[in-house]
C-alpha cells in the first residue's frame, strides 16, 4: 500500500512538475522575458537545431535579483519546452560565450537528464520499499521510543534519518554526476567544433561566480557535483595538445 501510494504520488508530481512548473510556478517567483531579436537568439536557435534540441522559445530569467550566480537550463516538455538563460549569464558572458555555454546544457538534457530521472525513480521506489519494510519492524519504533505500528512515525523517522545515511554515499552520486558533466562538455566541444571557446566560457563563468578552484579532494567528493575548472581545463588542454 505504501509503495503504491508513493509511486502514484511520485508519478503525479513528475507530470505536474514538468507541465505546470514552467507555466504556473516559476513565473510566481521570477520574471521571464523573451530573448530580444539579435545575433545571440539567432545563433542559439541555429545551434539548438543543429544539436536536435527543440524548444518553443528562449527566455531570460531575472536571476540577478537573488544572486550573481549565472546559469542556463531548459524546462517543460512538448509545446511548453523552452530554453532559459539567467540575465547574469547574458551579462557576464556576453553573446558569444553564452552561445558557447548552452551546448553543455543541451547535452545534459539529452544524455544526463533521462538517466538521472531513471535513477531518481529507482531511488524513490527503493525508498518506499524501505519505509514499508521498516514500518513492520518493532525494533525500528522502539529504538526511538515509539509504539510499533504507526505509519506516520515510520515516515517521520525515515525522513529524519535519510539524509544522515545517504550523505556517506554522496561521493558515488557526485562521481556519477561529474561523469555526465564531462560527457556534456564533450558534446559542447563537438557541437562547436573546438574546445577553446568552451574553456574560455567556463573560465569566465567561474570568475564571475567566485568559484573555488582548488577544493580539497575529500571535500570535493562529498559536496561537488560538477568538476572544478582546473579539472575541466586540464582535460581539454591535454585533448587539444594531443591533436
């Protein structure tokens, strides 16, 4: 019963998130304006067409009202799918570098996002199975001073303990995420037919975002889902020198 309810709720949440989020939810917190006609819009649309990434529109989000962090993403599906650029990204990178940065987001949407969604689904299913199993164990309740048999208590305890347990597996999850980021970088380099522009865009992005270039390996393993700039720079510098 717990698993069935969880899967039904997760399926409903996934559909509503993909469909309603870009239309109803995001505009409540941010202002979206169409990217003005010009070279950046034309180049992005051509690049999207060349990489077989179909989007209804390209919009600019006022991310600067919260922070200087710059990014780009896509949201929605079908007729609601759109490319979103942070206004900080356009301002900090300019037209050419913004166009260079977008192929990595496109690649992630085509390569990493379907795989990540698959792993997220598996994680949710596993989580609901664990809740269902723990809800039947008396020691689980009594260990925290509760009487057995209360499903609400089992859900509460599982939620409180979940992050404590999964934290120790975060290096594996982050290694997997960095793997997809490298694939996205490779895709961007192939889409642009060279890697120098990607490296320059990433350097500019890290400069403006005040990123830490030399985090400790252990800290990076637990907290960094993306490769550092130096790791990316080293990878593509070696690739360029080997040509």
